C-alpha cells in the first residue's frame, strides 16, 4: 500500500484545521484502527472474494476543488422524480449546499453538516449514534472513512413527519484530473412515526479512477417507515465500498433495494440491526454484471430482540468475466425468540469466465425461531430461449427479454413509480448493450 | 415449399431420425402419425432449428433456401412456424409484448415498418376472434399457469398472428377435451389456404376428423414407413399401429 504517508499527512492537516470536537476524537480512533489494520485483504474471511487493497496501488487522492463541478454536470444524471425530490449533492465525498436543492419545509426535514449538528440541539444524538457501525464493521477501510469525517450530513425527519418528497443523494466523484478518493459520511435520524424515502446514486466524472468509500448510518425509531434505494450505475473506472448501517431502535419498518448495474469493484455492506421487538425489514438486491465488473453484497441482519421479521432476496446475473459475491449473515441473539428470518440468493451465469460466490451464514442462539436460507446458481432457461427464438426473436433480444423477466421481481420492489420506471429503462439499456 | 431429403439426426449420440424424405407443397396439409417415441417431435425440432439435435446426413430446402444453414430465428422469420407439443411457460414476459416483438421482428426481416400499438391491437382483436382466445390470457406471462388447452390455443393464436408459410403443429390436439379440440381445429382450418402448407403431427386420428389432410405419413422408428391419403389414417384407427409397425419390424429384420 503506497498511500500511507499521504493519508498520514492529510489526516494531520485535517485534525489541525479546527478545534477538538467529538468528530476529531472519532477520527483519531478511526486513524488508529486504520494504522493497525491496514486495508482489508483476502486473508480476512469477510474479504475473501473481494480485493480492494490492490486497488489502492492507484494512489487515489482527495480532491478538494468542488467548484469544478457545475449544475449542468448534475442535470445529466438526475433520477426520475427529481422535480419533487430533495436533491443533496456530494462532490468528492463532501456535501455541497450550493448544488443541492431542498424542497421540503424545515419543519419536515432537518439538514445540517455533522459539524453543525454537533454544536446545537442534536449534539447528543450525534455523539451517541455517529460511529455505531464500527461495532460491526471493524476493518481498515471503514476506519479510513472515519479518519476523514468532514462535511458529512446529519439528516433528521422529526416526529410524525411523513416526508412526501423523497431524498435523493447524488455522489459525484470528479476524476477528470486525478484518481480520486471520496469518503462520504452521513447520519440519518428517522424519528417516531416519521417516514423517509431515500435514494443514493453514484457518478464519476472523467476517465481517471475513482474510489468511493461511503458510510451511511441510519437510526430508525418507533413506528417509523424507511425505504432505501441504492442505484449503482457508474463507469468501470469507479470502484466503491458502500456501507449502510441501519439501526432500528424502535419497532419500525425498513425496506431496502440495492441495484448494481455498472462499476469496477463494488462492495456493499448492508447492516440491519433489529434492536426493538417486532421490527420488520426487507432487503432486496439485483446485480446485473458484465465486462469485468465485480460486485460483492454483504448483508447482515442482527436480530437482538424478539418477534422480528426479515426477508432477503438478492438476484444476480453474471456475464462476460464478471464476478458476483453474496454473503448473507443472519444472527439471532439469545433474546430474539420468535424471530422470522428468511434469505434467498439466486444467480444466473451467462459465461464460462463469470464467477458467482454465494455464502449464507446463520448464527442462531435462540431456540424458538424460523429461519431459512437458500442459494441457487443456474443458467438461462434453454427451453425458453428456444421458444422465443422459434418465434423469430433474435438470440440477443430473447436473452434480454428473459433477463428482464428475471429482474422483474426485484424491480417491483422499487415502490415509487417514476424511479422504478427509470431503473427499468436503465436495466433494459444495460442488458441490450453487449 | 419444403423438401426433406434423407435426414438423419442424433441426440446425445443416439440416432433418432434415420433417413426421412418428405415433400410438401404450398396449400397442402400433411399429417404425420406414429407411435410415441417414433421421432415426430424430433423431426419438428430439427426443422425449427433446435441446437441439441445434430443433423448427421441429408438436406432440407425451404422456399429454395438451405434450411439447415439458417438460425432458429431466421427460419421463423422466413415463415416457418412450430406449434410446440409442450409450450414453455415464461414467467415475467407478457404474452402480448412477446407476440408484438415476434410480429415486428418478422416485419423488420421482410423490410416492413413495425406495427404501431393501434395497428397491432386491431390485428390482435381479429385473430383473437378467429381462434377464440380470451384477452385475459394474453395479458398474462407467456403460458404461465395456462391449462393444457389454453396453451394449445395460444400456439394457434401465435400462428394466426405470424401468418407462417409453413406451420408445423406438434400434437396440438393432445390433452384437449372435445370442445377445446373443436375450437382449436376450427382455428387451424380458418388458417388453411392455398399459399400455406401445414404439417400436422398427431398421435390420434381424431384431429383428422376435423382437419382433413391431403396426405398421411406414418413415422416409425425414425423413418417414414408408409404414406397415403386420409384413408390411411382411418385404416390406422381401425387396425392400430401394429399392422404397420409389425410389417416395418419384419422388413428391418430381414
Ligand atoms: N433430449 C433427448 N435426449 C435423449 N433422447 C431423446 C431426447 N428427446 C427425445 N429423445 C428420444 O428420441 C426418441 C424420439 O422422441 P420424440 O421425437 O419425442 O418422439 P415422438 O414425438 O414421436 O413421441 C425417443 O426415444 C426419445 O426418448
Ligand atoms: Mg412428440
């Protein structure tokens, strides 16, 4: 790893740039961990199939010139439904208010930088919850994000606010001049009886390499309702570790869909911590891999309290020389009696050079639970292909029809119609270009 | 229109078709009958271009073209249609979209403009009436959860939509009750015309009560062992296959 000295300099500069706060303390802890652990290598069980440390040979740097990104760059990447959405723009990992549009009233949606939030009425929330994900994600890449927390967001949906306008977060990496490392960090609070629809998407500008190392922590309280969509459709030069840590501290409902179409090396960590009795959570994933894309989805559902329900369905297609990894870990703690936890991972392999690694892990410490898991790796249905072709539909188009059909039961889990239609189009284009 | 000369075909190294010869002209209806396992569906699959079957000998000409050189989809777009013995269920692909795609692929191949939604719907309505198929079936996924009869009706509907030059109907009568059989046979009869050839594959003669063939062939053990007119079918009905197959077995043993 060649960046060590660079990170050290940058870290010291950042720490010296302002007064000591809870965030500088967190960063110090993060950097200590990073120095001890280094970047994860395949020797770690959790990183067995995904090698990110070698990516750092590219000597990514932090890019600070956010001015180089214009509104017109954002116009090109907007997601359908944006006219009604709160659009939050991150450039190179840092929130840029000037490019962002907040449409909801301040009484419905509170948006502050983490630094600002630490100064006012929310400081206890930030101190309590920022960094909770490191209990589960102990590796050096997570610590690297923590080492550089800066201009991340604190978002809060106050009690009883059923936010009708969704929140779209666009992560833009400017790789027009250099290989760029972006490390967005945010903390979201969804208070009692509140509702949030959140979508994240990623775009790299330019042809140099980008690496986005994101950590998003979400805290969900009693009777709150959260939909979370993550859309990954970036260039092959764009790699990413994206960690989403959702802590359901009150009995609540969470629904997530992660769609990965294009990218270089992608690792998604999705943690659901079911920390109140009766929590319900749904996790869906779709990865449609071509070229040399590598997408690794690690999910963790930690059932800590009784009567929680979780259902996971991840479906993937691996073509060309791509690699898909799914690791689904379900923990049922001793107190979590009457847990219902289901998991299914289905894959289709389209080429001899493509690889799928799939691994369920169940760790059950309670006796009265219902858990199931299953994974399949198969091929396109030959009978169906012949049927379509025998009606005059060319092989490539027949393949697209079947793959679209295969993806459909994940697509329908994207509940907002404009977003769903948009993703459907992206999927169609993605599958149609060979 | 179709000329099959000495076709031999294997699957998994096992020879199933052992030298088939057949000439079909425009406007004619031929029936191929024969006991189960004699190779009827194999012949249909070889003609439609199923890649699992290896043609080891012989040639097939369809409308002056070397059929065996064409891909499955090009055969279809040239006007060959196979109604499957076992139509495949394809969850998640809407029947209507699929048929629209198929119709427009064929039009494109023939240098015609694709049909717009309105024109397509109009044709669809006509053909639906022709084969008495219900709209509700067509808005579902292809064959998903269809009854046996509904699947067969859907095959004939697709034939009506695609207007093939040669239609091969593989046991389109099997699994149908008498009412469904009459509806399906009526549909096929309405699609019969002087420009179109039809190859009816059937195990039973009862379909031929509704659709009168010009010629009847008996396929047994990978060969056509007897050909005749529709009277041959009646004779088979009367005496069973044994009277032909015994003869063929005897000839083969000599
Ligand atoms: N996919 C296959 N693999 C191996 N043998 C097959 C396959 N398909 C058909 N056969 C064999 O080929 C022979 C002819 O089958 P088929 O053409 O389906 O007969 P028919 O349609 O006349 O009942 C049978 O002996 C059958 O077992
Ligand atoms: Mg058959």
